[in-house]
């Protein structure tokens, strides 16, 4: 059954297909040329994921508008699966280790998640990242004098990056509330 476990790559493909019709090659090019590029764009990654999603009934082939080639689209079942992923609670571990995935989830919510759910997501993001940042700052305050210079500077980079993410999230919340 592990063969059919839905992975982050699978969810990203569903997210892309809810935005537009794509071929397998089109998906590969998005993986290769955008910020999603941290995931492999190789045929050995994308095409098996596409085939798995087809077998699960989450995506299907349709004729392109010009009728020249088949393109992929997501099904109602795929939409439901994507919505479940997008609405998942944010964990502390997500904040510490999977910020990129959280931002992808937020980006994919545009046309598929109700506005109250978007607000819930960004408010939770703000709450979790604020707590995480407070912990980092407390640790820095207690330990920075014991850190090697470059280690301290690297740690401070992390604090500043998380601070920028929090600032962005607060701005995003204001935009969503208007």
C-alpha cells in the first residue's frame, strides 16, 4: 500500500493541475524552472507520480483545446484530496523544517479553499512562527556569547529569515482581511 502513499510531490502536482491543464512534460518544466525546483524534475520522479495519481483517480487525461495532445487535469476526487492537504493543521515541525511546503500550500489555496480557511491557515502560521521565533531569540540571548563567530552569524541569519517570514505573514493576513 506504500506504493500509493501520497507524497508532497503528488500534492504539488495536484496543486499545479488545479491551476491549469498541463502535460507531464509541462509539470517537469515547472519543477525545473520555478521555486518548486527543489524537487526533482526528472522523468523518474514526475511520471511515476502522475501514473500513481491516475490510478488513484485523482487526475485524468483530457484532450487539449486544440485536440493535438492529451493534457492532465484533476478530478473531483483529486480536488477533495488536495483540499484535505491544504487544510491540514500546521505543526511546529512544519515551521522548523518545512516552511517551503507551507508557502506552497498557501499559494495553492487561492481558488480551492474557502476564505475562512485561508484566514485560519495564515493566523495559525503567524501563531506558530511567532512561538518558534521567540524560542530562537531566547536561545540566542542565552548562548550567543558561547557560540563561535560564524556559527553565531549563521544562527542570526536564521532568526532574521524567520523574522522576515513573520513580517510577510502579518502583511498577508492584512491583505486577506481587506
